[in-house]
C-alpha cells in the first residue's frame, strides 16, 4: 500500500480537535475559515507523501495560546505492517533531544549554580581535557563551536556507554575551539555525561523528573515501554535487518543503549505542542509550567555563539545557521528551533507568539529522502496563513 492510499481528509483528522485542545489546556477550536487558511501547507505535505519523501506526517501550528491547525496524513508504517498515521503517533525525535532535553537540563544546573557556561568542561569532567580539549567550555559545546568532529566513528565497531565515554574523552578537536561552527553529536553526548555526573542520575531518569513530568508530557521519554509499541512510527532497518521501532534510530545513541545527550527522546505531537506553548508562555512572562527561569530561557533562545561568528546559535537551539531553513520566509529572525534526522522539526517564534512543528519518519523504511524543502515551505505557508510579513534579511 502506498502513502497516497493512506492520505486522509482534513475533515476526518480534525474530528475531536476540541477535545484535544481541552486536554492540552489550550483554548479555542478551529473554524471552517481557519481550516481553509492552512490548505496550502496541508497540500505541500500531501504532495511530499505522493512523491515518496516521507510515508506520512503529523503537523501543527499554534498562536496566542491556541492550536490553530493540526494535520495527520499518510502512513505511520509501511513495512512490515501497514498502519495509517494518527495524531497520537509516537516519533523518534532524534536531535530534537538536544535542545528539548539536554540543553535544558544543563541550564537547570546553571540555575542551581552547579554549572558555569563559560567554565571549561574539564572542571566537571576532568578526563575531557585529554586531546587538547582543556579550554573547551560548556558554552562551546552548547553552541557547536567546540571544534569536535560531527560524530564518533563506528570503525572499529564498539558498543556500550563506557566505550562511547572513553572515545568522547579522548577525542581531538579537528578545528581550533571557538573558531568555527561544526554541528557535532559529540558536543551533546558530552553534555549528557555532564548532567549525569552532576545529578547522579542517568539522563532519562533526570529528564523524566525534572522536565517531562513538570510539563505534563506523559507520552514522552527515552526507552519507550512495550505498551506504546503499536503507536510508534518505525524508522528503518538496522544493520541486522531488523526494523527499528521504539529503538532509537541514531547509531551512536543506539550503541549507548538508547540514552544519550544527542538523541533518544520519543514524543508525540500533543506533547511537542505542550512544550512549545509552555516555552512561549515562559518567555513572554505569562503563567507557565516551563521548568526554567525566564532569564535563563532568554539566554537559551538568543545568540550565544563566540563573538564574530555568523552562524547564530542559542544554547541548544538554532537561530540562524546553515540548518535554520525550517524557519521559512515569514517567521521572524528572533525565532529559533531545531530538526531531527528522522524527519522531525520544531520552530518557535516569540515575536509572533507562534510555533510550527512537523513530525515525520521520513527515513522509513529504507533511509528515505530529504524533507529540508518541505519544512521550509510548510513554515512559509503557515506564516502566510497567519498573516505574517516576509522576514527582512
């Protein structure tokens, strides 16, 4: 069965939206006019599915405390079983783990006075100083200016958290720290280890208690339970020919048994919506359950990269780097967000008090295709539907 055969009408997938809004603590419901406003963005997703760029997608746009539109299209799974996409599908969030969990955890430790972002990482992880990394600060890890390589090599093969930790500690920068932007999973694996060292808890346990529970994100976490299995969007076959479903797609995080600072979070559209709305509320000074002070959240979501650098990065969040295309043409230059390799993305715009998320498993079943242009075009269409002007360069 093809993705086209799984396409569902907007009338069908929008049934029950008022109930979901009430459960999320958001007011309002969609009117027929609002449904038509986002038809262009819906059509872009439908076209992407027909072209085989992803088997299916869940997406939404919210503004001023309301979920204005939600879309559910295509297939959650094509093989080994065929399932239609649903609003409550659980997605491997991939690198959205970095800002949503790991960077936030670090900033919570900053708030407690346990971490100084401008201190060397080796202050907290002494072994990290090896290989010329003694002057790499927490800030450089959070903004991807450490100079470390993009990922851990997997040849010769290795497995286990201790093996990953040894490789992180012995890694040698490929560029002078602070000199250039290199998006690196090593940065956030190291930050995850820092959180675990200072809290005495594994990252998944800490995240559950300090981030997910306070936000009411009951469908999110690392290592999803078996009871959730049928709702999880599978990704692709692993090296042994097993379809990954409920097992993290990222090879390094998978070798670390599913819990790492760079990837491993699983979540749903409704929980992503909760996170985005709480973040917007906290940043705007409105009542919010977001588990970080407004002052530190402002630091997280404004440029924090080394002076003179043109790739703008917050602490964990992307603002204006080569990876910032999901901003589209109409979300403001104060907006920020992140993507995940599996096909997930979230972009948040405090200036226009809105957010756009797209959740796909575009790597299913055999590696998939790029959704870079889809993220960009949907965000642009959503911004147009919201009446936002073109963002001035």
